[in-house]
């Protein structure tokens, strides 16, 4: 998967980027092929850290966003939201094929 980062008033370390990449690959790798576009937006707004995740593949868009004071607990929540969307979409496609 091709992961693109957008940082707005946020300093992301290499360790944070590697953590996000590994979590995305672990959770979304089973649903999406290598040519899917993943856009990660990290933003600081006053005391809030905002994490947006958008996945685009074959005309479908899956996205989630979360805001908290610390970015690390939010990572799992947002990635799980997108994972549920991908799983639901896959169920719909498989169900259509079996009819």
C-alpha cells in the first residue's frame, strides 16, 4: 500500500511513521492489495491531536477521523474503524457473488 502523510503543525518522528505503517499493514493488509492509496493526516489544533485516515481503492473510499489530547491511543481506534468499513464492504461483495 502506498501511504502518504500530510502533517499540519505536527512533528511526526520516524518511529511514529513506522508504527502507523506497521499497524496499517497489519490491520488493512488482508483487505486491500498493494496498489491501494492510503492518506494519513496528522494535525495539531491547540491541545488536540487529530488523526485522519483515508483509504481509496477502485473507486471506493473508506475514512475515519478521531481527535484526542494524545495521538497514540487514537491510532488503534481510527485504524479499526477503517478496518470494519473494509470488512463490511468485502462481505457485501462476497454476498453479491454468491447470489
